[in-house]
């Protein structure tokens, strides 16, 4: 599994779909990433386990919140879940660009 590259990711939140472009670079069992979205840019890092990526991100817009990502990569598709703190979960879908 190689998640390396650029991805367009959509998170289906209660506030509507949130889109971002993410660049991922794996190295063994870890990876680094940079996300760009209308809510701002952020760097993050996470873990690789087989075809699954996990990471968390602290956001401040539209409110302070820690997002916890769990995404599976299959070829040029990414699917998964984002834990939205006290606001439940939201599905994640992505395509390599």
C-alpha cells in the first residue's frame, strides 16, 4: 500500500461537506502530511498499519476541536471515519489527484 501523493478528501460533517487537499509522504510505519482547506493549512503526522492511516489534528475553525482520522487506502481511493470530538463521527472519502 502506498498512500504517498496528493489527495482530495471530503469529510461529510453535520455542518456540510468539508473539502481539503492533503499531501502524504510515508516512511515505514509513520507518515507526514500537509492539509490545505478553506479553514486553514496544517501539518500533521500519523501511523501506517498495513493499508490504514491514523492521525489526529487540532483545529480552531469553526471551533476548537480535535479530529481523529482512521482511513483505509485502496489504490487511488481512501475511505474512513473522522471522530469529531463530542459531535460524533463523520465519513471520509478521498481520491488521489
